[in-house]
């Protein structure tokens, strides 16, 4: 069973799922907003927080000034120029997160961004779906030798394979997150069955879901399928501006996601058996064979003079009811008495 370790947090199917609230660019370049979201995520129980690291000139050519994302009304170039944090701000954010005992994680969108994160001595890297087939960048990040979480939206098994080969060649721990890059993702396009495809084709990968659908439903559904990482965009306030705000969860939803995934994970496994802890309930919930009429010594037991009633503390329980019918009483039996085998012949 594959394991991914970031700092001292082990991630895999044998461990409680890791929920990653992605602040991303929801701060819109405002570091005070970033701090508020960090505080709110911490209060909700987050163990880790993810940002995005953008060095616009190294990330995009001038052609990006003409490309408008489906969830925005201005060019991707303009969005990233507006939302990019300075290197010093990112250093301050990392320090602030780690002071709270959480893990800082960020997605570099360029070689310069990756180098900056490495200079901050990050513990792991998150690579976004758009870079899943950006093999030169993956190879550069993998050269650092640190764990990688790779989202796989807009890619299929064939285009994911070279990325996996790069990571495995570097002998690093990695996770693959299924993702549908639609904002928001309709539930019928989430395709949770893709987790099974990833499991079949990449048995060494820790698996997860980077989800852009509304609410927490699909993340809950991914846990029984083997998702050990659940990533959702996060904001303190859904009324804030920003292209990712409409698909973001708020602090209450984040807390619900953390608690819910833990509950579902704990409930998985096992087999259909009677637990020792159920005995206290068995004692009152089971039924025992009981006399319902006076029964004389030598009289035959029938459905007219015995039946089954709670509690289940009698010697003969309901499962053996048929075995007492037509037996002969060896003594007088008053009504409402739990029948014992020594009363019968």
C-alpha cells in the first residue's frame, strides 16, 4: 500500500484522508486576506494550506494576454499579475502557517516559481493539472527529490504515464489527484470512476481528488473509492471577488469536509459479524421464548402458550423458537416466564 509523507504526516489509504484547502489566488494579491483565510482554515481544523506561486513573466508569454479563462472576464495574464504575491510575502505566509503547526504547500507554475519555493525549503510540491503534461517542468521539480502531488485534470492515462515515469525515475513519493477542470464541475462530469483507472494503471501512487464541484458531496463519495487526499478551493467569505470564489468552500464547509471524510474513513472496512460491543444492546433488543399462558406439567408447548418477547436474556432465544414447539413441559409454568431448556422434555 503506497504512502506519501509530508513532514511527519503520512498519507495513504491506511491513514485519515488529508484535506487540502486551496487558498490559491483567492487573496487577490491582498496578504491580509491571505492571513484571514489561514486563520479561518486553522480554526476549521486544517493540517495544511495550499497557495499558488506565480512568476508571471517566466510563466506566460505575451499571447496569454489574449486568453480569457472560462471562469473570468479578463485575461489569464491580467489575473495572475493582479494576484501574484511577492517572494517576501510568500516567505512571510509560509512562516505564519508553520508557526501554527500546519504545512505550507504551493503550486509553482514556472521554473522560476519552483526555484523560489525550493529556496523557501518547502516540504513538498503540488503540480496543477495544466502542468500534468508539462514534462520539462515536472522533471525540474522532481530533481529536488521531494514529494509531489500531481493533479490530472485535462489529461488521460497516456499523458499521465510520462509524468509518473519521471517521478518514479527520481524515486520520489507521489500522489495523483483525479480532477475535472470545469468551474464549477457538474456532478455528472466529476467521474469518480477515474480513481479506479488511476489505481489500476499507477499502483505505486497515492490517490486523491481535486474537486471543483459545488459542496462536499463528491469528496465524501471519493473516500470509499480510495481517495487519500481531498483538495478544494477555500475562502473566508464567498462574497469576495475572484474567479475561484464561486467554487470555493467556506470555513463551515471546510470543517464539515474534514470531519466528514474522517468519519467515512473510520467507517470503512470490516465484515458482517456480531461485535462484542453489541452485547449490551443484544441483552435488551433480542427476544427470548416466553410463556404467554399458564402451562401445566405434561402439556405440549404451542404457539398459543409460548411466544417471543424482549429482552434477549432468556435461555432460549427467538432463533430457536421452532425447536420448542411440541416439546412437553416438565413442570408447571406461569405466564410471562422466560422458558429454559430444563423446563422441557
